[in-house]
């Protein structure tokens, strides 16, 4: 077995795609605040250059450890054990090159739209087995200290840090993983389901074995080469899989361990105690834990005295004592509070901030002391649009499935004008791709060229070409009313569906698309849909388009939905449902074969042999079991080729435009764009941001001013 302590993928040279096209954006120097000091920059690399990226080889643990003064007082009073006893034998040493040694103390003020917002957990990577580094280019340790696999990647062994503890001081062991696995996931009386992390390349479930308290083996029936990427993705016990649960707390609510529990709905009461972010004092492995929770009003997080991470000099993290999160439900009120300086830190991906907000925020800088930074979004599309490949109306479905029709509509979109009006001439015009920061586009020069091929495939603004292509398809104005009809002469109207509460960015883009499609004779209608109904209606195939989303994901095998129909949320929802049923309920595919696809429960469609989706499924199956990384990437390029030849299956407008990060003066170790390997990556949840940058290292230059 090849020992692995960090996957060093490649040395990377990156040139930004963001174009500074407006004076107000040019004024947002990403190195104004929040990063390392000049002294630290010089001492770290000897040349005065800005420290960039993260070490890929795990740093050795310091010889001694220190703690926050507030914790030292509790140790002195006998309320806590010494810091050496609270940390694991070999703590996680934060490897980011921009991090300087900080100061303890102070509080950080933030806002969210709800007290139970999933975004709150996006600031803590503590439950993750492995961690992405360098904007996803590398993978390093987390709870797991080292790991290895056999040659075909069908068996993985993970070695956890000895001496880990939950935030209440109880030892963390693999028993907490096995409780989640055996007593919840594999328990038919509990709703927890197996995550993709434990599925092989054949989509079958792995066997999990706890060798001892700190060793876990995952055994698959087929190669599972992307297991490390999957284990680093998402925030566990957040939007990602649970992966562990504090057995010492939860077992008292489980009938297997508490014979007094006889109710069949025991899981309801049990699961009230699962979410660490809703309950003061609930055990967690994150840097902060909940101190107080007031629904609709506020959340206060306080330092976890048992957090397993330290800086290079052995100071236990986090530096900041508390995070105070105020609940502000209205987006415009959030912006007002930001402009008034009532927050200390804002990570733009979790708030309704657009580039049009920069002007007011910049004007307030001198008065509020809150600086505007810009990071790359990492988006492959900007505001997206995609048709429902499985639309129930047969005539419209036939047209939608014709790639020439979708290509014609792409040529009709005036992306340069939308780029100027919505994205202030930043980013780059795109047909719509996966994130340009993903490994399949950055690993070598050929990869970068592959990205350009997809980006530019149908991005040119050429309305005359669009009209000619529609004419060839027989989509012409047959009755002289100025609007094109379907080839049989019946009415053609395209509908732009979106949740009624969608962000202004998507509304603006839809207005441009509507204008541009009507300019070539296509009747186009806006259709706001009640937000609570959108997902369900889309999954049933009822809606024509999705127009309020974007692609920011970095790995089509970890999160394949954008490029391969494997679930119901993207451009072929009924095909995605069929993919799910192939493993979850294959008998249903047989029993309902003779029923109209849209009347099946749930609705589903299998692809025809050799059609684009059939090809995508087969390439996906091949790539998932390929142990060689470069061969996997080449298979991803084959997937891309289908998207070019038979697509676009989704439309983008502008890729990699900047996103706003707000940082109060004096808040240190918040990386600047120049600090980050790929210029940051604000948007995706699969690469959890800002968790991947370890906010536990943020500190106040003068903490006494922020108490």
C-alpha cells in the first residue's frame, strides 16, 4: 500500500480571467486588508512576495502548546484539563502560507438570513475526514491523519488522530462513525441514507469496518478511486453527509441502547439532538460550538476548548472568542447593515450581494472601516439557463432535444452586453462550462485548451446565424405575425421559469435573454414560480426551464449532476430519476415500463441506446472505476466532447466574475485573492468556502477593541 499524507497534484501557475473593466471594481484592491502583514510576507518567503497557497505536506506538530487566556483560567480553576490533554497526540497544524501567528480574544459580528442557515456551517471544516487545499488542487488530512489504498482503489484504510475529543471532552472514536453507519444509515427504521462517499464505481454500498478506535476500513466491490475527493467535499454534518454522530449522547434516544424506548417514531425525538448548530452545548468537532440559539433572532458561537487544530507555534485555535450572528431575513436590510458597518465579516457567496452593490459599499469604507475585497467566484456560467430535456409536450420536447435548436438560441444571446450590464465587464463570456478552476481544466496546458474549447463553443453573439439555423429547422414565421412557429405551424412560446424570490442577477439575465430571443422571432414569457413548489415541479418534469442557478463545481465525478443526469435537479430530471431507480428500486423500472413516463410514480425515462445521455452514463461508469487520475480526466474530456457536440445542455453568460468579501480593518488572516492558489473560490458548496481557508485562524489585531 502506498502511504498518503497529502495528495500533491501539481505545481500550478494561474493567470486570472477576471478583467477589471470598471473603475469601481479596480478600486477594490484585494490586498487592502485582511491578509498577512508586510513583515510576515517578507519573513515567510524572503522576497517580500505575498504568501500564496498552502503546504501540501502535513506540518509536524509543535513541541509545546498554548491556549486562550479564557481557557487557561478554566484550567487554573479545575474546570478544564490542560491544553496538552485536550488536543490529540498530533493536532492538525493549519498549513496555509498566508497565516501569521495571531492574538486571542474578541468577537466577530456576522449576519445570516436565519438562525438555522446551512451557511453557518460553511465556516467550519471540523467534521471532515479530509480537507481540500489550494482551492481544490490538493487534498490534505483533517480528522484523518493518514490514509492508504490497495492498487485498484477498492479498499481504503483511514487512520484518525489519536486523542480526538468532542467539544464536551468525551473521546471521539470510530464508534461515533459506526453509530451513524450501523444504527442510522443501515437501520431501516431511520431515514438516513448512504452518501455517495460510500458508493463504489458500480454504485454499490461499501462495507465499513472499525479496526480499532482510530482506524476505519472501507471495502468496495469495485474500484472507488475518487474516495479522497468525496471525503474532502462538502461540510460534513452540514450540507454534506453526517459521517459521525456523538454516540454517548444519541444512544440514550435509540431503542437499540435504551430499552425503555418503544415508540415506532423514535427517530423523530432522536434526530432533534443530531444537529449541533441548533443546541447550546451540543457536542461538535468544529472550532466553535453553540453558546446560545434564538430562533429568528441570533446565534452565538463560542470557542470549542477541545478543537484539534493549532497554528505553527502550537497555539490552539480558534483565536477569536465568540461569533455573534444576527438574523436579518431581508436581503436589502442585510445590505443596509453592511453599508452601516454593523458587521465585521461577510463572505459574499452566502448573501445577496452583487457587483452592483460595490459602489455603496466602497463609499462607506472610510466611514465604517469595512473594506471591500474581491475574490474569484469560480463560476463556470454566471446566471444559468437550461431547458427541461424531458418536457412533457412532445412537439416542444422534440425541438428542445435538437442540439441545433439549442445552439441557435445560444448564438442569439448577447452575452457581451449582459456581461457589461450585470457583471460590469468582469469575468469572461462563456457558453457555459464546469468551473474553470477544476482539475480537468488546470492540470496541464491541454486541459486549459479543453476549457477554452467548451467555453467558446457557442458563446459568440450572432443573431443572423441563429435565425438561419432556426429556418433550417422549419421554425419559421408561418402566419406573418412576426413570431416563429413550430415546424407544424402550431404556436411556439418559450417559458423562462424561476423561483419568485430569485436574486436580481437572475432576473436581469432573464430580461436580456427574453429580449434577445424575441429579437429573432421567438415568443418568450417570464414565469415566476412559488419557491416552495419549484423543486418538486421540476423533478416531475412540469417546468420548461431553470433560469436561477449557476455552475461553480470543480469535479464532475464528485458532483456529476451538471454534466450527467444522475438525479432530478438538473437538465434531464426524468432521466436522472431513472438513474436513481437503477440501484434503489430496479424492479420499478420493469413494473412501470408500459406506463407513460410522466404518469409513472415517480416520473422517469430511460435513455435510448447510443443517445447522448446513454453515452454520458457509460462514460461516467467507466470514469468512476478508473484508478489512474490522468485517464479519469481524459474520460471527463470525453464527457465534455458530448456536451459540445450535442449541447449546450446548459447556457452560461459570464464565467469567473468576482464576488465580494467584506472585512473590517484589523481582522487578520483573512486571505486576499493574491494569497489563494487560484484566486479564491467563493461560490461552490462542494469546495466549502470559507471553511477551506480555516476561519479559526482569523484574529483581531487589537482584540480588546472587539469584546
